[in-house]
C-alpha cells in the first residue's frame, strides 16, 4: 500500500538510527575522556597555583624578616653612635678638649 513503508525501508531506517546512536555513544565517550583529562589538568593547575601561592607567602615572610633584621641592625648602630655622642659630651666637659676626638677614633678602630 501506498504511504506505508516496506519492511526493508523500516529495517534500513532502524539500522541507520542504530548506527547514528552508536556514533553518538562514541562521541559521548570521547567527550567524557576529554573531560576527565581536563579535570586532571585543572587539578594540576590548582595544585601548582597553591604551590605558587605558598612560595609567594614564604618569599614575603623572608623579605619581611630581612627588613626587620635590617631595622634592628640600624637601631643598634644608632644606639652605639648615640652612646658615643654621650661619651663625647661627657668628655668635652672635662679638661682635655682633644680627648673626645681621640676616644672616638679609638672606638672606630675597635669596630
């Protein structure tokens, strides 16, 4: 009868649909594999990003520590110089005006 597909046409259409379904399944499998690989890469990037962040924090901590050490050394030097000035002031009030200069030279040679 007209308009009714033949058994062969129905079977061919079904086989075509089955082949298309297989193709879709294969494509889906490939996409799942790609997604899994991208997740591994993304995980690696997150891990690397964490390492970079930790290294930056360590570097910043080291830099801060070095600045503190530098300031401490500078403060100690200022205190030594201040002590030297106090000594010179005390000595300048003594009878020998050249004694302060001599003491300062000896102190500098001793460092």
